[in-house]
């Protein structure tokens, strides 16, 4: 188990200072509201060890929406609810080079099945499989699951962002899949929870703690309770590794080597299995939609401490 110690803290502070300037050099998605901050302040990184010890740098307490990072969490809940065999009858497991919100992944797939759970179509189908009598109950279970993973009952979704977000493209994906028989039911029961989940807000410490639960093979850091089965953790981390960073997943796997999931708010959740969980936030995005500073920070941390899944631990 990797210990969060003074060496890691000092190196993280050094890396944060080096990368602050980089955070202002990419495209920023300004349509997604961020609480408690303006964009210039929204930069942070946090690491949580399996013993619960935490090391954070810069503005780690500023809240941001999860956006696509939420897909890894709803994937875990859906797998726990319906089981692996049933889940993968409806959603594929393969990476694609298309944009995350592309309809091609449905139209070119087999019988309209999305190619993986990390693209929007696959994530919508994933959320639709989570148990619940209606959309309200389904989202309540998602929010409760996220709160338990983060050990923070105050986590909620940004109501304003949910109301104002452009939903047309994802509605189109929903109805294409419904026309293929991949999905059934009403938009408000199956699609609305997806819009709300992407609006869930937290800070770097919350997200790093969730990553640490996955690094701890699904066990709570304090109680040791199995919050997520080990089989589900293995599946989620595998799909994060192969598909979690949009079109740059392969390059990221080579350079950083940790299962990770990014969101266009600029956040990244990264997992070093058996060692620690990490989270970064930096809104400037590269051409693939990943945080420029976040990727650079995680690359430096991974190389310094050999955090990649195929690396010999330092």
C-alpha cells in the first residue's frame, strides 16, 4: 500500500506550481457552471491513500460538476444492479475513435448497441439499467451511491446547470437507441437521471476519495465495508483504462498508465490499484476534451512514484 507521506506532499506542491500556468492554455467549456469559484481559481489536485490519509494542492475544495466522470460511477452501480452478463447484452466493451457524443457508435454497432459505457450513448443506456421505479427513484439511488463512495452526505447536483444544459443531442441518442430496442420506457424515467448525474458536484478531495475506494478494491477506507464488489471494480477499472479518456485513451494509458475517467468540466479521476486514488481539476482542455494540466500532473506523479498498472512500484 502506498503511503501518503511528506515526500509525496512536497512533490505534489512542486508539480502544482509548475502546472498552474499550463492550466490557462487550452479551450475552456464555459457553459457548465461551477460553484464557489471563477475559472481562474478552479485548479487543484488531491491524493488519498488506502489508509485515508490525504494530500492536496491548490484549490482542492472548490466544487465542480462531474460531467462524464460520473459515467464510471453509474457503471459500477448498474453492474451491481443487473449483473455483468445482462449488462453486456446491451452495451459493448470496445474503444472507438469517435467523439464521446457521436451517434456513429450506435448506428455502426450491432443492433444499435453502444460500443462502450464511457461514450454518451453507452452511459445513457447504463443509467437506464439502474434499478428504480421511475426517474426520481433511479437518480436518488445514484446520488446515494456517490455520497457513500465519497463519504460525504452533502454532495448534490447543480439544479441550475441541470436546467440550463443543452439536452438535444443526448435526447437524439436516447431515441435512436429506443428505436433499435436497446432502451425502453419514457425519457423522464430513463434519460432525466443521466442529465442529473452529470450535474453532480463535488471537490477534488471527494473525487480522490472515491478513486481510493476503487483503489481499495471496493472497500470503504474507514470501515472496510465492501461498497462495490471486487468483480465490478475490476470491470470498471478495465473500461476506464481502455476507454476513459475519450479519443486519447491509448496515448494516456501509455504515458500515465492508470485507469482514469475525465469530464469536460476539467476533472479527472485516476486510480492506482492497491495504492491510492487521485483527482485533478483544471478547466483548460486539449483537443480530446481532457484537462491539459490534469493529464500533465498525473503523468508526473505516475512517473515519479511508478503508479502505472504495469510499472514496478517505487
